[in-house]
C-alpha cells in the first residue's frame, strides 16, 4: 500500500487546514507560492485567498501556475471593496493595493468561518497582519506571518514602533539601534519611513506592532545566514514576548513558475549560457520593478563592456517602468548591442533566475539585493555584488556583507539620489570580483550551509516540521 504524506514525513495527528493570505507584488507572491509548494508535501489542507485582477500581469501568471502545479490547493476568491486612490496622491500601486486589501480584510472572517474542512490557521503577509491577526483571534484560529524579507528586516519592522514610542516625537528619524541586532543607519532604512505621513509608514508601524501578537513568524532565511538577528528575535531581545520564529529557507522555485510568457526567451537565455565558458558570465538583474534610470543603465552597460567580461543583463521586465516600455536600443544607446554581440546578452523578458544562478557559466551576480535574489544567490553559492536601489535592499545588503554571500557597494547611489555611478567604477568592481577566488569560495561555503539547512535534519527542515506540528496541535 502506498504511504500517505503523513507517514512519509513522519507526522502524526489531525490534518490542519491553513488559509494563506498573500499580498500584492511578485516579491511577495513568489515566496508565498514557494512556501505553499513546500508545505504541500506535508499532510495539511491548504487554501489560498485570491484577488483578481492582480496589479501586474506577472502576478496573474504566477497564480495560474501555482493552482496548476498543485491541483489540491483550494482557491478562496476574495473581492475587494473599492478604494479611492485620490486619497493617496502619488502612492505606489502596490502599496495602494495593500491598503485596499487591508480595508477589505473584515470580509475575510465570515468567508473563512464557512470553509470546510474547518480552518485551523491563517498565514498572512506582513503587509496585512494588523488586520488579519485580530480576525483570526476572533475565530480562535492560529495566525502566523509569512515574512518575505530577512530576519534583520523583521527585527526592524517589529522594533520600529517601539523606537518611535521612545523618541521625541518632533525629532527626525535617525539611526535605529535594534537591541541584540545592531544599528540600522538612517540612510539604510526604506526611505518612506523617514516620513511619518506616508501610507507605507503607517502600515509598517501598525503591522510592526502586531507581529509580536501572532503565534509565530515564518522567514525565508536560515540559521547560518542570519544567526545574530534570529537569536535576538528568538531570545525576545528585539521585542519582549516575541512569538516563535521559524527560519525555513531558502525556498526553491516551483516547476512551472512563470514559464508561459518568457518560455521562448528563457530557453534562449539558458542555451546562450550553455555556450559560455565556466564562470565567465556576470549576471545583472535588479528584480521585477526596481527603477534604474536610462542614464544609469547606460553607465552599467559601458561598465560591463569595459570589464571585458561576458554578461547576461535582465532589464526590468514587468511592473510598467520606463525600461519596460522602451526598446533595448533606446535604453542602451546606438551600437551597444552590436559591439557586444557574442559576449553579451540583454533581455527584457522573464528569465528563470534560479536556473541562471545555478548555471556553471555564471560567475557573479550584480543585484539590487532584493531578498528573494539574496536567498537565491545564497542557495546557489553565487557571489553577489549588491547595489541596493530602494525599499529593504540596504537592510538586505547588510546581510549580504555579514554572511559572506557577497560584497555591498555601500556608497553607490540609491532611492532618491540622482547622481550616477560611473561605468568606469562599475566595470572595475565587476572585473575585480570576477577574479576574486576568496569571495567565490566564501559564497560556495554559504551554498553548502544553505543545502545543509534544508536537508533532512537541517535547521530549516527541523523548523518546518515544528511549524507543521503546531498546525496539528489544535
Ligand atoms: N514591510 C514590512 N511591514 C509592512 C510593510 C512592508 O516589514 O507592514 C517590508 C516588506 O516586507 C519589504 C519592505 O518592507 O521587506 C518594503 O520593501 P519594498 O519597498 O522594496 O517593497 P516590496 O519589496 O515589499 O514590494
Ligand atoms: N525573477 C525571475 N526572473 C526575472 C525577474 C525576477 O525569476 O526575470 C524572480 C527572482 O528570481 C526573484 C524575484 O523574481 O525570486 C524577485 O524578487 P526580489 O526580492 O529579488 O526583488 P523584487 O522584484 O521584489 O524587487
């Protein structure tokens, strides 16, 4: 007789039924999908709260791929109340969607109260937790946060409200000393946090206070990557009485992730890589929607050309930025693509980043250090040259530097800084890192740690089993 999933994973007890409440943006949806994929191997029922239309086409494709990959997932369609966007002039469309979700969350209670089999736990994105946790508590359900950034960022999110409570209300936001974790300089903070009137800041503060009131926090990290921040959270040094922290990463991507729109180009990217010598290619990518000006992109292109290295560049492909609308020729300038033909490839399409990072031809990742990219580089043992662009990227870059995943160019420009980093400087740094055997070895050792963490008996694997056991303890 075939073993059940419970027998295979050695779990006992009643099945739990977990409802996931993801938020908007690929940086949130991808790690949710990956975690759901990992949890599906255990003996639990899973439902996913789904809002259509999504903000971006990439998110719609990703949701379709998720339900296709895991036919046993239940889909709970959720309808948003209308939000008057004119209330928030200039707000980012994703932050606006977070607000629309937050203001509609009271409709979630009745929806999940009627679901069968009976729901036992809710797993919320951090952007929604101050709304979701009270609803879960009313229904006597466990509530967890699935955090899509680092443990260091979780400590900032949870400590920031306390920091503000203790600071003179009139004084400017300065460096934030997180107990047990260390100093986050003012210039490394997600820059909206410097303005208390920003919608993002209000949400961040409310959610940050709520984290400690949940039943636990799941984080896409592992003990060897962020030992200090994880210990500080777990020892309640950051916030007194903090709940369980499950470091369950690094997640790996799902089989059918985003294969439709980019299939053709993705194949040509990988077949191009197959023809390149080992560790000869610099992979350059700044995530789904990180703004890099045309002028700065041209400096990056000049730097790559001057470095003499082979390269694969992915320009922003989704999210509707300037680079997405303009042709590569407009962005990179006349003659560039011809001059680098054969040794450089540039694409606007979706690439399978995990496959690229695992490819033997790739030797360096020049990245905005979005957290998903950092964990993917860590898992691949690929040295990362971090050039943060905004949001939580500088906080993530502190982990890149402290863990040995790579090097952080701390003085390179970011959010709101208009000056350009010169092609000369970029080219010289890329060339230096491509020749840096010690950095390569350090990153490779990190990759071994990542593999150990998710293997049976490793810290992340054990954390996952502890989480599943809690789900069944109701
Ligand atoms: N964040 C948070 N609490 C909130 C809202 C956001 O901790 O209530 C985090 C979020 O997970 C991310 C960062 O703040 O790590 C925001 O980064 P960014 O502006 O790059 O946006 P995102 O990557 O989430 O789209
Ligand atoms: N990604 C990808 N192919 C692309 C663009 C992005 O696979 O062409 C994936 C990448 O592997 C990562 C995620 O999209 O998992 C980007 O998340 P990250 O946190 O690095 O940056 P964000 O886009 O949220 O700024």
